[in-house]
C-alpha cells in the first residue's frame, strides 16, 4: 500500500530541509487515497475541503517565508491569497469560511502544481537563505502544516461519513482491524498537590526548539491533591451511560449541553449509528466505513458536554488543565506510549490501553482529553507582532483546553505543554474522556 | 472544438432510439468541459451539482422505465435511488436538497458508468420492448432530460460565477463574441382582444406528440385588446433604469421585491458587476468569464420583481399568461426565430433581436419571459396517477409563469403552450422582460 | 353588557359625521373588555398589539385628513408618526413591524387621549371643511378603520389563545353558545359558464359610493360552467379529513403546504387542541376560551394549503376568483344572510348554515373563502398617486384572493366585488372552504 | 417622591420576618413607577418583563417554602407554576423563555394579589414554622429576590431605552444629576503574589450567614505579583478609545468579539447614542432618558469583548478572578464605599470615584468588573440535591466571572467572594472595566 506510507517520526535534530520535505510529503500522502471530488466538499462549516488544506498550508509558506525572505519571489497566482487565507484580517479579505465548499477551481491538479512551485522555491530559500532570519517562522510553518494534517484526517472522515454510501478511505483490500474484548476496570492514581509549574519548560526536560506562544510563559499554579484514572474511558463504559438513559436525563448535563442534546437530537457520540441492517446494534463510522463498536477502545468524537455529563454520571469529574499537566509531568515517562497518526496507517483510531493498573496510559496520543479549563492566556502571554499575532491569541474565549494529542496527531508535533482548544459542542476531532476526582 | 458539438434540433419524427441516443449525448456534451471538481459543488440550494444532474436524469429512466418495463432488470446500485431521487415523496426518502453539494461519491467516473449501464439497458428495452406500453413515460423521460440540460447550462454558469477566479467554461482559445451597438427603440404591436383558446392544441397547429400535463386542458379565455413590444428589453434599456436610480426608489417595486432589494443588496441584474479593474464600468459574468455589457442583447438573469419594477418605471406592464399565448398564436410564424441552446455553442446567451419593427421577435428562445400570472392549474387539470403525479402539480403555488424558452433551452423542447415557473425572486435562469400595455 | 354594544349596520346614506362617530366608537367598543396589558403584546409578527391598532387608525386620519385639510392643525405628538405608520415608505421610517410588541409607551390611556384629540379635530373638519375636497380620503379612512376592526377581533383572539390561562374575552357571566348537531350533506348548485363581468359595478347593482382600487376596473372574464357547494364546509366534515389521516398523507398537499405541515407540526386547524383534561376530544379556542367543536359550524382558521388539501381529499377543488364572483352575482339575493361582526356580540364565530339545499348560503359573512386565484392587479388597475398608492398595489404578489367577508367583518364593509388577500399559510383570520367542481 | 423610597441596607442580624418584609417591599418599590404596559414587554430574550420578575420571585417562595413547609398550603393558581418557573427542568415544563413578552395575563393587579397571598402565607410560616427546617432555603429565596431586584433595574432601563419616546423612569419633577469633570489619571496599586485563598471564608472575616454554592469551597490559588488600577475606567477614558477608532480596528479584539462588532454594528457601549438633535455629541440613555455623557463616571454597559479590547488598546489587561479576589482581600476596608441600589434613588448609575490615588476604590458597587476567568466550578463544588441543584451549576460553561456588584445591587447582597457570570457579549448589566497589568 505504498501510497499510504506516512513518514516516521522525525529525529528532533533533522535539518530544516529534511523536515520540510518530510512534512510536506506527509500532507500529500494523507490525500492520496482521495478522488478529486472528495477534496472539494465542506459538509459543515468546521470541516474544510482537503483541497483547501493542501493550498492553505502552501499559502502559509508563500506568504510568511517566500514573500518575506526570498528576494524576487513572485506569487504563483495573484488570487490565491484571497482564496487560501484562513482568518488573518491583517492580510486582507478572503473567501467566507462557510463558502469554501463552493469553490471548484483551482483544480486539485493546479493545487498540486502550486505546492510543487512553492516547494521548489522553499528549497531554494533553505539552501541559499540566511536561516537565522526565518527559522522561527519556518518552524511555525512546519508545525502549522502538521496541525492541518490532523485536520485532514478528521475532515476526510467527516466528509466520507456524511455520504450515504459510507465509503472507505482505504481500498477494500485493507480489512478493518478486529475489535478487542473489554478492559478491566480503570484504576485511580493519586497525584500530589501543591505549587507546580505548567507551560513550556525546556529547562525541565521539555524537548527544546519549539512551542506555540500559547504555552508561554511557564508559571506556577497551585493544585490540591487529586486522583486521575490510569486510562481513557472506553466505548464499553460509555455505552453503559448511553444505555442507562444518559442522553434522556437533564440532570447530568450543563444547561447549554442539554439544549444541544435536544436541538441536535444527540443520542450517542458522533459516528455511532444503529443501522437497521445491523439489527439495531451500535456501530461506528470509521475510515473503513461502518464497523462494530470496539469495547476496549477509548470512546471518541464526543463533545465537552458529553464528557462532562458522563463524568457526572460516573460520579467523577474532568481534570482541570493544571491538574492534567502536573499529573502528566508527575507520571513522567509513562505518559508516552500512545498511538499517533504514524502508527495508525490503516485506520486512524484510538487503541485500547495497556492493562497495567499501576501506570498512567494514553496521556499522549489516542484521544485529545477535554479539561474543564477555559482556553485563556497564560500570565505573561504576549501576542506576536503582525499577522502571526492572529495565530492563537484571538481565539482565547469560549473554548476549552484539550490536552495530549490524538491518534491523528503527528508524534513529533505533540508535547506535555501543548494546548489544543475547541468549543464545547465540537465532536469531529478525536476527543475523549479522562476522569479525575 | 469537438467536445462542444451539441446535437442539432431533432426531426420531430425521429425514432425513440435515435432521440434517446441524441438527448443523452447532449447532456454529456454539456458536461464535457467540466473538471470533476466542478461537478460536485452547490453554491446555493437552487443550483444542483452537475454530477447530480447526470445521475438524476439517469435514475429517472431506471426508475420509471427499466424497473417497470424491462423484465429482470437489476438496479446499478442499491443506494442510488436514495442519492438521486429529486423530490418524489412517493419514492421514499432521499438526500436533503440542500446537501447535494456535500456528496463527493459516487465519483464522476462512476456516474458515467451508471449512465452507460442504463443506456445499454434502455437500448435493449427500445429494441425488444413493447413500445406502446411505455412510450408516454419514455417521452417524459426525454423531455425531463432536456429540462435538466437547461439547468446544466444555468447551474454551471452560477458555479463558475461564484468562483473568485471567474473561470471560463470554454477553453481560452474561444474568444467571447463582441458586443453589438444598441438597437433602435422597440415598437408596440397591437393584439386583438376577445375569447381565445390557450393550452396545448394540436388541432390548432401545435406540434403533436407531447405536452406536459400542466398545459392541459386547452380552454377559452377572455382578454381585452392590448399592445405588446416587438422584442425583449435590452441591456441598454435596463441600464438606463439602473442609472436612473431604479434600485433606490421603492415606488417602482412590489413590497416583497423591495424587501429583497434591501436584504440582498441588489443593485443590478445577477452577474452584473463593476470590477475596479474595469474602472467602474458594468460587466457581466458569462460562460467566457467577465465580459462587457452587450447593449443590444436582451437583459437577462432578472427576477420577476425586477421585471415588474422596470415595467413600472417604463410606464408599461408585464403581459399576463393568456395575453402572452394569444399574442404568440396571433403573430404566428414570426414567433419563431430566436436562439436556443443549439445555436449558442460558444456562449449561451440571448442575442440581439432583428430590427424589423413590424414583426414580433424572440417569442421563442433567447429569454424566458416573466408573465404576471400565477402558476396555477388550468381548468380540467388532472394529476397523473402515482409518483409521476408529483412531476408538476405540487408546485402550483407561489410561482409565476414564464413563457417562450431561452438560449439555454433545446429547440425541440419548447412550444407556444409551454409553461415554465419560478418564484418571483429567482434570477439564475435566462429570464427577461417583454413589455405590454 | 353595554360595553359590548357594537353599532348596527349603518344606513348607506348616513352623513359622514355620523358614520365617523359610529365607526370610531366601534373600534373602542371592541377594545373595552381588554386590560392595558392585553393591548401591548404581539405573539407573532402578523398579530399587532391592540394599542397599536387604536393608534394607527387614528394616525391615518391625522396624516391623510387633518394634516392635509385642517388649516393650522398641529400633530398630537411629534413621534407618533414614527410609532404608528404601518408600511408607508412614502411617509418615512417607522418602528420595525416585528418590534411593535416591545413598545410599552405611549400608555393605553395616552392612546385614548390621542383618539379623542383627533376625533375632536375631525369633527371640526367635518363641520367646517369643504367635504368635496376630502370625501374620498375620508371614506378610505373609515373603510380602513373597519378593516382594523376585523383585525382587532382576530388579533385579540390570537393573543388570548397563546396564553396558558386560556382567558375569555367576555366576562364569565356570558356563557358560550351551545354546539348544534351536524348538518345534512351539502348540495351542488350549477353555475352557467360564458363571459361575465367581475369587479366593482354600481351599474349592475353594487351599492354605490365606495370600492377599493383593487376592485377596478370591472372587466369581462370567461368561465366554463361549474358547480358550487351551497354552503361552507363544516367542522364535522373537516374532522373526517383529520381523522382519515389527511395531515399525514403528502398526496393531498401542495409541496410548500406539505413542508409547512412538517415544519410547523400542523395536525388540525389553528385553535383545535386535544387537552388531556378533555379526554383527547378535539376542542377549539374561542373568544370564550376552550369550547367543544361545533359540528354544524363552518370550519375556520385554516390556511389555503389546508383548504386545498381538503378539497383534493374530498374529490373537489376550490373555486377561482372569477368563478366565485360570477356565482355570487348569479345567486343574487341568496348570497346575503350570513353572520357579521354586529350579529356576533358574544362570540365572533361562523354559524351553521341554513339547511335549504336549493339556495346558496354564507357567500357573505361567516368565513372568508379561499379562492385558487392569485391576488394580482385587474386589467386597468391604477395605483393612486402619493402615499395612498401603497395601500393595496404593492401587495399584489404571492398572496391568494379571499372573498365574501367573515363573522368578524362589519356588515357595511363587505360587498360582492371585495378582494381580500393573504399568504397561503396564514390561519389566524376567519378563513373557510367553499368547494367547487 | 415616596414611591421610590427603597429600603436601607439591612442590619445583618435582622430577623427573617423583618428581612422578608423589607426585601419584598423593595421589589414592589422598584416597580411602582411603571405602568401596567411597561411590565409586559420583553424587547430581547435576556430582558424579562417586570411582571414576570414580580411573579417569578413569588413563585420561588411558594414552590420551595410554602409547598414544602407550610402544611395545607394551596397554590394561588394551578397554572402559575407553568407560567413562572424560570429554568428548573426538575419542576416540569414552562413558558418558553423567549415568549415571556407575549403573555398578557395574569394582569399586573393579579400578580400583586399573588404576591400578597404568598406574603401572607409566608408570614404565617415565619411565625409558626420551625425555622431550622427551612432557614437555608428562605435565605436563598431572599438572595434570589435581591438578584431579581438588580435585574429589574437593568431590564426596566432596557425596556425604556428601546422606546422611541425615550421615556424617563422617574417623573419629570426629578432632574437628572449633572455630569462631573473628568478625573485625574488612575494610579496603579501593587498586589503581592503567592498562594492565597479565594472563595467564601467566614473564618477570614467574610460576613457569616450566607453564600451561594458557587463560592464554595474556599481554596488556595497561586497568583504572581501584579498591579491593579485604583478605580474603574471612566467614560472619558473609554471615549478616547472610541474616538481613536477602537471599534474599527480588529487588532484589539478577540475573534468572536470582532465578529460581534461587525454583525451588531457596535460603535460604542450600549446606550451611547449620537442624536442629530444633540449635534452629533455622544449621549447615554439613562433612567432619566437621554443625558450627556458623564466624563468622570465609570464606563458601563459594555461586553467582555469591549472590556478586553479596551484593555489591549490601553496596554493593560483584565484581572483574573483569583487576582481580583486576592486584591480585594488585600486592600481590605478600602474595598468598601461604592454605590449600591439604595444610594441611587433617582438614577441608578455608577458614580465617579474618590480621587485618592493611594486607595483602591469601587471594588464593591458601581460596576460589575469583568474578569478574564471562566465561570467554572471551584474545586470541591457540589450541586445541591433536587431542583435547587439547577440554581447555579448548570450555567458553568461559556460565561465569564464578574465581581464586586454594581449600582443596581442591594448593598446587603454583595460580598468579596460573590461570583456573578454573563456571556462575553452581554451588555445590559452595569458592567465595567478594572485594569490590571
């Protein structure tokens, strides 16, 4: 299956040129199984057309690197900045986000030509340019493209899921993995309280080189002692909540969550369906089309509202962001070992946890873990100057922090201080539940 | 330009098999210049993706002909009926109309395979079957496909128009036609009053063989004597209305029309723009991309509200449906001679009228002419039994009748008794203005 | 019950001063049972607050009579024109229609002061002024106020109906009338075809003195012979449609009507409910609160969609506007005898028809009868100059004609040529069904 | 002006019966200047009709006290629970919140009868009942009614503000207070960092007796040293932001805030207008109608988005909730001295601060201060059992904490640990800005 060979996690010290090549190739690899038709559609506003992702990531390098640092560079096309700017007011007007799925041109082939053109010029810049002047923005461009790789995985899944044909992203020659039996009950692991530090801390062992501005400044926080579950909540556990009437009882839900349950008719996580053909049994839509629930695998594609309601029902709660990070730092090496996009070649999905009750599993990879903390600036947060100041700062309202990365995250992209963020009702990412108490 | 060779108007007495082949080929020919990406999108609910048109017209033959009349026929795909049913409640649930642009599969290539499969079985039916049993439905299927050919022309135009690249449907090697100078003023032609008959009347010279159920029964109507303009209103004439502030003065407008002007920000017909690059001059979007206004050509892509407001401003009014048809029958042979899809190979558009002030031009072809008559059933109208009863009857409310066909209509498809219908605010069809008084 | 004494039908030749006094008193009489709180609310956009009706009708006289024809007249308040203009663009900006229910001031008492102030000045004008100069507008003002009297009856009913307390408009001392047994089947009365004249025709016996501009010009129309039912469809007959599953079967419905049934959850006419307390029996909300269905009384508060669907189910159809008027003129004196607002002092509602199968009942009064004709201009229709040109003309799109007046119409206000109009989905007026075939 | 005599702040140790009487009387006093018409309307969903507030607070006592603790109590009316339940799912269905302004009955007079009936029974309960069994809920009822007193002040203001007549809440005999000259620049006061405790702490001097469940548990937090301004931002200071183009420059705004500026057309705080009659000068709508801006008074009626944008523009930031509370506890006695509803008899509004630069002013009273902290549960938060568990907990998402009370808050209702909360776009409360850095 050569077209799905994703690149291995990159050595931290690879050269920029090597990393640039590898990251860009990974994006294209993720799109290779798609038809041109698949790359155009936008079934909901959150889900961008794959063609748009391919072009937008390219526009990022063109705009922030080539335009700024490669003398004499000429844009590939005068209108592409209008077409592929995402949300940078500093860079002028653009296609309305909700209309991305109405834009059939440029053709997919033209977008690949655009990528090749920019890649060629980027190699020239990387060969001849003064790396010191643009290293920071280049690093940001690579991280940015990795973020869009994750979105490609989730957006492609959504696009295929809304199709009545329930198509598989993979060829039929690749069988879906078989479910595993349910896991033993999770254990509770104590985490000591006190003042600790959160945020990006290379001096404390965080891999040096890069973090987003929203991870700064590292700063002290106080948390009381608490306990954390040693693994993510599983499908089997969540199914018990569904079957106990969890979606019919307002008492478990935040008010706005309950409104959402009513207006959207939620009865289970996104992608769970009970097709008549399956005799009413729950199935889930996957990159392989419809498949049986995997009892041992973490429940995923749930909103914050569902995570919080489940926690109430289970007599527990979600961790806060400081609790999550201090616990992750406390459990140290155990925190690694989850599943990332590179390990999920034939079905990006969270995998069942190792059964060792004494260790904390899946803190990185598998599912983004909802915290009960708002995505607000850290003390000492400073927006970058210029257009890149719009990268993170302007989103710091009405969203919740998620931690730890997922099965769709590139392994080289995640770290303990990484702050992801979504609105409480979003479900199309690989989101999951870690309980605290 | 072989890929744009549309079929010539068909001899009225061609065999079904020949007509089937020709009509089906014409549909494919209209789509040939498109990329797969172009065939997927749906920029507004009225505009269906070309891929959907290709499949839906095929589904019509499969459902109403092959399923019913070809023994042992097996559907090409079990889900296609769900995907490509348009609005027949009798035939079960279907993709929500507003979601047609979110469906990337089946691929365009699969849709062509679907067409080939159905065509092959249709040939078998046409060769071996008992024509008498299905001739009526077959005829309807051909007429239905011709209706979708017109929609393909208008929907493709809309899809390309919303793209910031303003792409041309034709290759760049085909130059857009040059504008012509403005026409002399239109003349007023008297039409005698009295009781006349409207509706399909083969006994009165209407080409026999087919009409839609909404053209029946032919029946007497009384009209007072009136006058009709000898040609359609031109761009130059309509521009005078625009420049006189017609879109800023409520007095010319129906109340709901004025609301629409305000909420949609209408300032001119659909597709008229004043790009900065053109120094503020009005241009219009065409199948060749942006082009200068053609002063002599009929104004088109206007709503009923605009047609009515223009008529008020010009001190005239729109004709009623009975007036239009009785006038057309009165002017007889002169009514022919307009431009149809077959004559518009490299730019489907209404053409300037012949200048003879004594004759009535463009009654057929060029632009659909808004009448000030509601699309209601004729006396004696009877819905067909079964699903085909949903073809026309259920739309007989809140729409206005348009008459005469357009530059996107197949010539063999139109006749004097033909009733088209749209809501008063619709603008993406080739609609125009004929004044009466 | 003096506060509900409505004025008797006025002699056609009463003086303007007497008629002015009587009409104005009737408006106040209709509002007398209301609390100030009742006069403020607007539960849906169609229903205006009674306080607004009281003031708007007064504003009409102030604006079109006193301002124009009483020298030295000073407006009661500089802001009232902004507050109480309904829809006249010619007269400047105004409170958004949807916001009428958010305006608590002026107090109801102030509105009555406004009425008294204008009435006093109107008496001066009627005493001293040159009647010839303003008679036409004065007549229009009186007719306008009568139209709002009908709206007061229906709007008050709606306002009370949405209140969970289901309050009675009348004091508890007034018992609701008892239901009557079902009527024998309706008979079909033949109407001859041919060319006849519709529109206002004093020369043909229409009471001289006034018609709206939309009744002009009288003009010939051709209709084929047809039959009309001798009375309105009753609650008992309509209940059979409801119980036969009429609201669950798309085949009876126009497409937009079926959409409305789905999105609004219609299961019966407006105001029909099945309270648990009533053991599931249908009741209807009336000016007396909830009451049992009256089997013999005409079904009312139905949309055009429901009228049309019922007609389909019953194997009949609705008459067109020309059919209705020519039939009414054909049946002549029999057409009178219905129930109007003056005869309905203690429960405005349509009453059971007389049982004589040879006569045509209820053509005037009881219920407005939906026709299957669009509200479009008659040939020769001319808008008045100035602001009053907005009275009727700008509404001539997307509405259907209703004929004959209702139990909420003042008897002196209706005539055979009267054209009322509503959108096809409206239900809060006293609308009913007369079948044709 | 006896009808505006509000009760003085209550002695902390007053008996329940005395406090019940005083609190209930205050509610009625606030409504006394209103007409019945004013008490019915709901111009936006956030603003409830005063009649509803009067009844809902009464329903609270009836439901949670009389029903539970007064043997043999009979509800005043069987439907009032449906009419006046606000949001308690545990207590069954209710009038949709958006429809409160469509309910004209019960009349205002009936609502006062309802209040008298419940008050009479409450006095019986307070006289005869076992206080220990219901003291906690009674206290909650009183606090609840005080919360609605604040809402009455702000909702009445909003209702009057949307009226084109711009009416005054007070009689014309009460002149609006004159503006004061601008204040000297604010000073920055240092606040030490470290671990401190926030939340309700009677052991640390918080007035014992009552707190809401959302103030519990008191718990340690860490904050870094910071500085806080010694007073609220003034109108003069905010005007400089407006005039510097703050509402036209996206760079100062959170993304969702900028969207709101665009879609709502915000150009200044709520209630700031520039009437033509005032020659384009900014005025503000007050309980006295339109008045000039008061340069020295705190800016108020601003959203979180505006507070945050202003802070960015001013080179500062908003405090977090822990910062605010620890600062307030640090400045101790200085925190008192603001203006509350009792001190604002003839114009509820925030007043200019005392000019002493060494002291921290207005921490309590004048304006609620937006913090940049989400309204989430404190560690150890536990929802109450039963319906009262819905009082606070289900709102803990997507809202921001405001601290300190306002000029519309009863003085006896506020304390340093009090957590108020609103969505980031809300502007109709007396919200203001305290800068930190």
